């Protein structure tokens, strides 16, 4: 698993653990739903600002999105 796939999986896992739909996470983070879908499918790489927005919306520190799980 590469880093993009790991971050994508962690976003999905954290999103589901707090009971958010992809659409709700997109709204909370300010990232479009289509872009978030591509991130979660590991088709798009993301910049650090986007990672921070998503982490903030999930109420986690951004570095946990990089951890192996």
C-alpha cells in the first residue's frame, strides 16, 4: 500500500467511525464531494491544505491520517 492509499483508507475509516457520509464530510471540510470521492479512491493526490481541512473536519490531528492501521 502506498502513502496515498494509506491516507485514503484512513480518511474512510475515520469518516465512518464518526458516522459521516462522504457528502457530510465534504461539506464540513470545504472539499467538493466529487474531489473527496477521488481522494478516498486514491485516484487523486492531495495537498497539505486539503489534508488539514479533512483532518479538522474529522476532529483528528492530520498526522494520524498517515499512520498505518
